[in-house]
C-alpha cells in the first residue's frame, strides 16, 4: 500500500517536522525488493524470527525513502536509539500492520499502539497521578490509557536513559481526546524536562508524538 498518512508541522520558526505513517499490506518479498539496506541492518532483518517484524522493519525503510533518505543514512547508537547522519532527529515505531517515523530539527519521539482491553490490566504499572483524571467506567478509558502509554513511550525514546520508570518518573497531564494535544513532565534524578504531546487515532490505533521543550 502507498504511504497511508503524512503530517507536516512547524512549531517554531526555522524548524520543520514530518510524520509519516505506513499501513503494511505488502508481502515480505514485495517490500524487500523495494528498499536498500546497509550490511548491519540486512543481518538484523535476516535474524528476525517473525515475518510481521520483518515487514514492519522494511516498511520503516520505505518511509525513509519517502523523505528522501535511505537505510544508509540511518544508524543506531549503543543504546539502540536511531539517528540520521546530519542534524535532524528521528524516531521510529511500529505496531501490528502500522509503522511510523518522525523526522525533525527538534528533539522528538513517536509511538503507535493498538487500542485494546489488555491495557486496562496493566494500567497500575505505568499510571500514577493520571488516575486523578481518569474515569475507569468511561468509554474513553482505554483510549486515554493508550494515549498515556504512547506519550510515556515517546518520551522514553527521547531520553533513552536506564532507570526511567513510566509510572514514577513520567507524568501526563489531564487532556481531552478531542483536543489531541497535552503535556507531560519527566522528573528523573535531578533532571526535570517538559514535553508537548500530540496524538491522533488512526483506525483502531493511537499515534502519539512528543517534543522536548
């Protein structure tokens, strides 16, 4: 399937951010012949046991090509965080048959999650102050939990520091699903960082991306 969705925005003068979403409908073989891979990532691909993960991995490379980059421009640091050669920041995510990337001059993170009942059973593991505004009996409960998880995952991808707890160190502020923006704060050791959160729902998935303020 062609590119599913593109979002472009400029939060401040002189900065641009692109978010691209791919809905994976192609077979592994179809995707493989359409992308260029560096030697390290080709070995990573061959070592994956799940074809779903392989297709997601390749669809991310398709998204890179949509922005004028290739896998040859991408590298991972010692903590597994992706980077582009040059000045721009990149973050990558995939879930089931969707993948997405965000590329920006700003420090950014992205996550996409399938909305499902399972998240209610683990809410106590990643929520704390958020329960002050969550209504467990509301029809929005699962959707809001998915936004909260996605926001914390996106922030974790930005900081990428060992020891950060979603529950204890990242707090998401109250929000309205219709507004599609909110804020969050990371308080870890002596570090305090604020983040601007954007989110939207795509089919049964929630896409969340965070900017470090």
